[in-house]
C-alpha cells in the first residue's frame, strides 16, 4: 500500500481529481483536509489556504498516479510525495485492493 500526498490550491480541483482517480481505479480512497501552508516561492515567504490530499493506492498504481497528478495539477511545481505503508490491517488492505481491481459495474 502507498500514500501519495499532494496539496491543491482549492477544494474544487481536489474533489474533481479525487473523483477522477477513483473512477479510473487509480486509488481506492482520497482524504481531503483543509490546511494553511507557509513556504518559500521565488525567494519570497508565502502563505496559502490549501487542501491536503491523501491518495490511498497500491504499489502497482503509485507511479502512474504520481504522473497523473503531475500532468493535471494546476501548480507550476506541485508537491507529490509517495509514502510506503509498512503496516496496515488486513481487512483495510483487502478492501483497498478489491476497490481498485474490481471490474467495472454494469448498470
């Protein structure tokens, strides 16, 4: 299991991409958390209201997800960090894999 973390400049972008990544089965879940960030940009201290996104995915999907975030992100230099999860309860990991690898439902 992997967490892929990024920050978005607004909730609309974060929600749109979260839903897209879920629909495309790149992730099983995305948690969105409003935050305030302080950072250096072009040699100046900045602050911004952002949305932290925790994308929960599989090892197999993490590289593709990171490329997709980079391609679709509105920031010039988006933060995209992959964290390897060393331990996770079996039931959650089973749900995550089943959610991503499930067949498309007919309807």
